[in-house]
């Protein structure tokens, strides 16, 4: 299982892409098109918002679990994009859970209107309708994939739901109502396109587990955005921690063998909310520029700051981390001194220690021995502070610009883990 340990944007897409080489199945279990996973292969960048990052590998089955809120328009766009690149040749390699809830036009409208009216109290959502869709799931007024692919059922559900939604849109948010006929026409067409992918994902997933297949669970967002354990109310609307994979896909917790946390070598955040180590100064700007820190989904500039080990310690506990992957270590090249937050004081302010930086280019590093001494000390300090072994260090955006120390999926090839 691969999970983000910060506020998202840790580079999970790249790490999933690396380990998918050793996987039979990749499972996305929460979030929606508010995610943005960027993968660079042979200089070509692909950004996926909904489909599992493993879809770029031929022959790997990719599953969208029931915990995901599916934007069918985005899903179809991504399927068409992949097919135009000669990928997803076999349609059976994409499975969408019948129980996944569908993001509807009124969800996006409500999301947008609420943010516009919030003023300084804005959460900083992506405007993709994610929160309102999860709300409907909890209030049992949601529309699921199983409803969307059945025109008669879709019409029935829209008749039940839109009376309430339009009343809210008109009377509370002051906007014109949405059209049932327009939504039905558009979404019944979406349903006809996606019907071939819609299946009982629980059976497929657990059959793979029974057959001892290598399965990789791909999380979206990050631990500090978890709806229960994150910086509430500045959080996403789903369970982003490792436990969410079980309910979000339909697998028992005893089936999970490893939980790999992904952490940037520094810290970033998109949108509003607390960020103790933020550097709203030339250091933050330097990190943003060197790291290309702009949101993959919204294009918004990310807030940047020093590494927060106090946050990572909480993430370790919440996720039960067994391994750690460090991304964007190369971005820190050139800093004379690098600060790391080890704890917060009584006022909640970060307490820093200072480590020596390095000047060497890391882009061609492919083993731990090739790392500059101070870069190696930085990694070792993280390992010792967290009590979690580093399995991978990423030193660039390209596929292959990584140091793999330990691979929990190597058994597929009969190799031994080291």
C-alpha cells in the first residue's frame, strides 16, 4: 500500500509507476478527480486525476474501488487519452466498482457556489464536486455507477434527488436550478460508455488475493488531509490513511503486508489551512521554483517549507508505516544549510535543527553509495527519527531516476528482497 504522509503532492504517482512493474493489480480506493498523479516516461508527462497510475503498464489490471467518487467525464477523457497513446489495449484491464459513487453536475455547482460565498473562510477545494458527492453518499442520496449504467434506474434516482438539490441551489445558494433532462441525457451516455468496465470489484480483488497475486494499493492526497485525522476543517472528504484502503476497496486488513509512506524531502501544501514549517519567503520561492511546485489538478502554486518530522511521526502511527520513500531529494541541492522540524513547542511553533546541505547534482545517482555524504546523512537522520527504513529515494521526475533500496514486490520474479 502506498500512502501520502504529508498534505498530498508527495509524488505517489511516480512511486506507484515504479512498483507497478512488479505488480499484477493496482487499486485506487479513495478520492476522485481532485487528485493529480504525474508520471514522466521518456520525457513525456502524463497527468492522471482518476485512473490508477498503474494503467501506464501493459497487462496490469487497474481497479477503481467503491471508496472513489467517479467523475465519468474525466474517466472517459483519460481512457481516450491512454488509448490514443496505444495504452489500455485490453478493456478488461480496467475495472470500476459498481458501488463507486458518481460526481454529478450539481455536486460541482454546489462546490463552486459554496467556495465563492465563503470569502476568507474558503477551504481551498479543487471545485471538482468531491465534498458534495461524499455528502450524498453519507446521507444516502448518492447515485452510484450501478445506477448510472441503468437508464431506467438513473432516471428514477434523478427524480428522487433533484427536487431536494434544486431547492437548495435556488433558495440557499441563489442559483438557477439544474435540468433533469440534460443531466439524464449526458449521464446515460456516460453510462453506456463505461458499462463495460463496471463490475463487482470486491470479487475480482479478493480472487486475486486468493491467487497470491501482487497487489498495489494507490492512495490519493495525504495523511494530513484525512477527514478524521488531518488539519480539520482544511481537509479532503475521504479517508486518506492506510485503513481507508480496506473499506474503500473491500479487502480485509490482514491481507495488507506492507504500507509504504511517501514523503517529499521538504513539505508542501495546496490551499488553505495550517502549515507550521511554511517558508513564505525566498526559501519557499526557491523550493517552489526548483521543485516545479504547482498543482497537477488546479495549477495553483504550492506553499512550500522545510521538512516536518513531527507530521511524519504522526503519519507513521496513523498508517502503520513499514517502509518510507523519499521524493524530490534533488530539489534541496544547493542549500548551504537545511532546516528540519523535529517537534512543536508549547505554542505549536516548529522547533528546528539545522543540517549541512550539499552542492552536488543528484540526477544521475542510482545507489545510496553515490549520494553525497550530507545527502546520505539527511536520509539517515529521517530513518533514525522515524524508526522506518527508507526503501526508495527519488532524485528526479523521470522514470528510472531513483535509488531502490528495498522492494516488497520482488517475489513476483522469484528474487529475494534486500
